[in-house]
C-alpha cells in the first residue's frame, strides 16, 4: 500500500476533504465520530447537511461537510470558553 505524505499540519477532520468531492455516509459518520444511524437522524432532523443520492448511493458534498465542521467548531469553542 502506498502511504500519502501529509504536507500540512492541519489535523482537523476536514483536512483531507477535497472541496469538490463527495463523502459516503459511513466515512462522514467516522469523521464526525458518530454512528451512521446517528448521522441519519441528524440530517433527517435538519441538524446536519442532507446527502445527495448519486447512482443509488447517498453522498455528502464535501463543501457542506466543511461548512458544518467550521460552524460547529466555532460553536464548541464558544461554549467551552464560557
């Protein structure tokens, strides 16, 4: 197996997401740190971006995931700093 070099020191969950790509539900759940079922509940409740159905697969747009992480990281920093 070929290992890819990490050229950046960015350790955020979105560091490896290409802005023009898509991510499947399982990989997105792993990035967030929750189960697929929890992620499914979240997007059905409007708490997480909704995936697109492409060729029968549910895929999240990486731009939506990056935006969600950015928004939630700033919310977490504000609540932890209080």
